C-alpha cells in the first residue's frame, strides 16, 4: 500500500556474502565469463519451488478445493491469481474480479482479502477517491460459491465511532463463533493503529471499534492484522514501521480462546519482532502478510511481501511464501525470511509445480543451460541480490545470452539498476520484444520478462544487448541472473 510517512534518504547498500538456503555450493564464477556455459548434471526438481509468487505487495492466499487463490494490491482493481500448485502462481494469468465506477471508492484499491462464510465468499478491501485520507473499508459478496467470483458490491464497513476516519487493511477475526472486523486506522495511539469492531454478519459492523495499543519497535504504523487459531489461543500478528523502510516487520499479540477480543486488556503482547529483515539472505522489509494451510491441511504457511534492497523505497515489494512451525509453548514460530531464490519444498498435498531453474553460469536443476556470444562480465558482486550469488552483465551492443530449455514458459529474473539499459528478447528466433532493465533503485532477482505460453518441448530465449538506455539511466548494461522454467 502507499506510504503514510515521508520518504527518507536511502543509506548505501552493504555488500553481503551470498548464502542461499537449501542450495549446495557451486564453483566460483570467473571474472571474465566464458562464451558458453554448459549445463551441469542436474537433480529432479519435482516438489520444490522458488519465490517470488507474484510481483505485487500486500498478499493474501487461500487454498480451496485443491487450488491456491492469491490477491495482491493492484491499485486500480482487484485481481486474483489461481493455480493448482504454489510454484506456478507466478505463471498464472490474472483474473480481474472487481472494478468500480463509483468515484468515491475506485482509486488506490489496496490489500484485498477474501473469506468463505456459508456458501458465499466475501472480499474485503480499502479504497478512496484519490485522496489518501479518504480511504475507507468495503466488502463484496460473490454471486456463487467461487472465490474468483463474480462479485457484487455489498456494503461499506463503518464502526459508528469512526464514520469519517481513515481506515485500511480490513481483515476478519473469527473468535468463539463470532465475527469481528480488524483493521488499521486512526485511534489514540497511531494514525495507522489497530482497531477491532464487532460484526453481526460478514458485511455489517454492529458496534464501536476499540483501539489496541500494540507494540512495534517504531512509532508510526500498526497495520495488516492477521490471525492464527491454535493451542487454546488466538494469535494476532501485524506489521509495524513504514512499509518503505527495510525494518518493516511483524509483531504479535495473543488472546485466550474464551476471552473477549473487544477488551484491550485481554490481549497479551509478545516481546520483539517475530518476523523481520534478514540481511544475510538479502531480505528487507518483510511484512504485510497472511497465513494459509497446505492443500492437505497439515502445514501452516505465511505469505508476505519483502524487498531485495535495503534502500527506503516502496517499489520492489514482491510476494513470497514459506512454511511456519509451532513452538513448544504453543506459539507460532514464523522463522526467518528465506533468500528470494532459495529452493523450498512445496506444501504438503501440493501436486507439484513442474518447474526448474537455470543459473547464469549454466548450472540447472532441469533440462536447460545458457550460452553467450561476445565478452560478458561475471562475478559475485551482487551477492544476496542474485540467485546463487552471481550474475553476468554486458553493455556491448550485439552481445547475446541464450537460454535453452524444455518446457512451456520461461521467466527471466535479474538485476535492475541505475546503470542498466534496454535488451531485445526473442523466443525461438521470433520477433524481438524490447525490455528496459533500468531501475531507480538497484534490486535483484527482479522479474524482467515472462514469455508467452509455448507448446511443450525444446525452446530458446535470446537476450540481445542493444547498447541503448533511457534518459534516466547512466549506462546500457543488461544483467542475466536466473531463469525459471515451467513445464506444464
């Protein structure tokens, strides 16, 4: 979502050692790359995936009838992605489930979440008329029993004591058979503070909101409340600090299952952040999260957004997921954020993504490799901002990098930077598509290109350096890092 606090000057990036979870060490990259990098022997990739799941922020995921459903903030509408495997959500085509012609609520549409009550789905979100302080809370109702809709507008959600107040990030607390609206908005503690109000049904607020004085390690934000239910307690997790900061993080409170959530004193504060930046993994600002169960219901997972840069910026917030566990005292253990490209096991009951990776040096977990023409630079200077800690880059017009792969689609992820230029990409020698690799802030493992869907079989993706750049860029470098291949 958009910031409430002013942007600050970004601190310089610190070079970090490349340590990627779940991967074996490979040979060091040469400072001058060979013209051809051949694929090394590979291992089967069945049952694994790598982040990101989506290029948007503020994610929410539900599994239903063997399918994952994902929403992220899109701004002008509500879009949903669905897939039978977590590992192919990035490959999924978006479905637009809501747009609005009402000028009071058709802009800055943020943080949608959706829940099933009875045989209908209810989609909660925030929107405004173009003025941030006019953000209010709304809910849609599905026309049938399908999380992808279609939906119709149901109502605005307004606690009587906050009828004209800024409010964002609606979510639903389900406690002792009752529903409560939890959200971030104005209260005596923060402009973006935690509030909870009773509901008489999924679309009606039935009483005043109460303010929760939640700790957070910084003064400005308490937002995105989410809930876990286990071991006789309700666990409320929430994000703190401005989302542009690298220190955006998750804190937690809990409530006994028999206690009234509208009594602030019934909530017990956990000390310290429970999910926060992991510099050694190149993960900054992890937060605005949600929880979902594995398809077989045996595992709990967190989905969240984070960045690959320590710069204070609202860009490059991408959706990631990882498994969580439970501590001996019954509290959730969210772990530490994993590196963007860390290979993880898919959730239990997931039928398999059918994906594999190809690194810029030719190593691959499937049937793939990469070859180069011309002289390319290579090295490990991008550290945790790159897959396996290395990448190739060139500004020489006419130089090419060609990925050979067997599958139905390929995604190219690499560095965007202030000195990057324009590449021309083509599939199987076909027409070229120009792609600008420039970024106002240096970010790694950024999705540069997702190919069209292809017939199953052997294909090539060629990246040609054009030697051109836009007016904002200082040079014409093109970076090659990771390719993610989809085989189904």
